[in-house]
C-alpha cells in the first residue's frame, strides 16, 4: 500500500511557534472554563445550604407565645428549631454592650433559627407568622455573596469567549500563512486539476496535528493549576470559597473542551482555505 505524502508542511520553527501559541490559548480556555464550573458549583451548593434556613426575630414580647405556637403546630414542616437564648445573644453582642448591658438586654428580641424540610414549608410558616415577627431567610441575607459568585462566573465566561475568539483568529492565520508559503504548490495543484476538497484536507491535516499536540499540553498543564486553585479555596474552610468544586461531570466537560477546540479549528481551517482558493 502506497503512503500518500502530505503536500503542505510548516518549517520546524513555525510549527513550534504555532503549537506553543495554541497550547497557551488552550490552557487559558480550560482554566477559564474550570474556574467558571468551580464557582458555579460553589454558588449552587452555597444556595442549597441556606435556602431552607431562616431566622425568626420576635421584636414584641406580646407575640412570643403566638410565634411559639405556630412553630409547634408546624413541627412536621421543620427539620430543626433552635431557640437562641439570651446568654447566647449577650455573648454575640458583648463588644457593643458596656457595663453589663442590662438596659440593652430589655430590647433583645426572642430569636429562633429554623431549618425547614422543603421550600413550600418555609413559605407556609412565613405566611402564618406574618407581622408577628421578622422572618429572615438566610438565602436573602447571603444574597450579595451569591451575586458576587455569579458575576465571577460571567467574567470567567467572558474570558473563555475571548480565548476561543483568539483561537479562531490564530487558526485562520495559520491557514493563511501556510497557503502563502505554499502558493507555488497551490498553483501546480490547480493546474493538474486537484479538487478543493483535496487541498482543504491537506490543510486540515496540518492544523489537526498542531491542535492535538497543543490541546494535550494545554489540558495537562491546566489541570494541576485548577487543583491548586481548588485547594487554596478549600483552605478557607467556611464561606463561598470553601464551596468551590468541580464534579465528575465537570472534569469530563473540561476534557471535552480541547476536543471541541480541535473540531472548531478544523472547521475554521476549512472555511479559511475555501475562501483562499476562491480568491485565487
């Protein structure tokens, strides 16, 4: 069986340079996508943790018994009901209570921390309590943290889109540069009746080899960096940062990203090469 030679090829320095550029861009794409996935997982876990938890503050002591009765009547809707004692509130407010805080203690509300079984249970109890007490869901209190998380996801996604755009421009440049270097070969192929599909296939072989090498290198370097970022985030132990994580499905999606970049590069190469052949 006769081996079909490749008509076009890049010189060694060009090949190394193009592979290095594509490796860097693939690394940045995987890193941005991984950070977006990690923050997204963290925000979802953060919201899930607090969605069913609320604090009830009884400001008027006349309503204390009514609120307590509502909680007792809805015991089947609550997972836990924890009353915050006066001593616990005194410890929390100690820096702001001078001279023992005896006068201030008279104005401390009666407080409960309640975890509900479902979101509908939370809404039901909140409706029954009405104006008798302040009903504060923890999700509402931590809404700013979740909002900051979503903004970071948008920023990471924007960086990913910019990187993919740079990859498209880079691939187009490689294809055009290769065509310019081998303009004489293109003329000869045109004279002997070579089809556009044959020329496109030759160009796609070059780009595919570069992108496969670059994709593997970029992914292999990006994974340890992502693990380092997750390890640093988990060292926070509490808060949104500690919730950052990439699931098994997320790692699979990260693995598919370089594959998608290779397919995208092949498509860009085809479009660019066909455009060049039409102009010639």
